[in-house]
């Protein structure tokens, strides 16, 4: 159940949307006390079953066009990291998934470690890529003998029941004093979120417990005594796909675009190709005004 704000724990909130998912009711709430947007629900949701559907299906798609786009974007992130902390040599990826980012980081010379509790994803990272993965649920403390120069969390924060507490503990136990923290989350204040409203791809209820706006993420960083050294709002894969999904939702599309693309659903592929030029243009323009989807 999630009856209060995941950050400040207040129960005072206004409801933005009410959605029905698998016969159960969920609310997208705006906390009156701290302005955090979160998913509220009174029914019990068991987390173990949330990531077993075909959206999160583990597929070896390393040779696909989508994988090549992801690699291009992740390599760009790694280049940003190296420009900001050129002395960095160690990297912890929290919520490392199949290990795609870790593998690229290792290729650039980082000593890498991943944390991933989803068994199939951790298995893939270890068996297919030869990466070291910690599988336990993290609460606090150190994950290795030495602290890390860089910690990354890509689309993890929105899934956590206590995002601020976990970040505090993760930083205190594992990040060097002058280290770099990289956070990537969906942007609830984005243009694509405004266009699709309750049909926005990145709401992803009930898996997403938090829906960060740019301002709320900035405030959270201040609460954690972090100095923001760089902020970006354009994502070549999740940002542009999110905008295309928002455009398709205006015309009645109700599916899950990531799942449909994984399974090469022809009608969705065709529709995506039709809206892709406009989607790219809108997402790129929105990102110039810090209203990109990511």
C-alpha cells in the first residue's frame, strides 16, 4: 500500500488523476507539504510480480537498432562523466538491469559494480557480459571495500518506496566526498506528460511510485546537500519514444509501446515511423526549454 508521500510522508495531497489498472484504483497525487507527485493506492501490491510481464521481459537484443541507440546514448553519458570527473576510475550502477551501461563503462576503463535484484536481469549481466552484480536488497551501509567515484541510477528512483532515505544511505556509504551522482528519471513536468496526461507512457503505474518534476528533483538534491553540476532533458531513446507514445495516445493508442516494439508489432512500428519526425522535433524543442521527457 502507498498512502502517504514517499519523501515527506505527509498524507495531505490533492489528486491529479485517478486510474484503473487491472481492476484496481490508483491515484496520481500531489503532496501539499512538499510538492512531490506520487502514486497513491490502498490495495496491496506485491512487488515481486511487478517486473515479470512482457514489458520487462529479458531479451538478448544486443544487435538490434534499439540497442545501438541505447549504446550511443549511454556512451554520451559516459563521456559527460569523464569530462566532469576526469580522475574517476570506479563506477557503481544501482539498478543495473541487464548490465548494458556497466559493460560500456568497463570498456572505457572504469572498475564497475552493479546492484540488481531482478534475477533474470542479474543472470544476464553475469552470464552474458561477465559482470559482478550484487543481488541483495539495499538498505544502508557500504557495498564494497572502497567508496566509488561515480554512482549512477537510471530510472530507479521512481520505483523506490523511500527514494530520499535510500539516496541518503547510498551516498553516505558508497560515494566519495567529491564523487559524482548521476540520476535519470521521467519528467512529470515535460511536454509529453502534458500531452498524454493519464495515458503518459512514463506514469507506468503501479511500478512507478514517484513522478518527479524538474523542480522537485532539484529540491531533493538540495535536501541531500548535493551540488548540481549539469542538467539535461533530452533522451534519444526513452525521451523520443515517450513523445511518440504521447502523440499516438492522442489518436487513441492504449498499448505499451516498449512491449509492442520488443515483439515487432507491425501496426505499432508503422505508426511509430509516421509520427517519429514530429516526435523527434517536439522532444528536441521541449528539451531546449527543460521540458523534455527525461
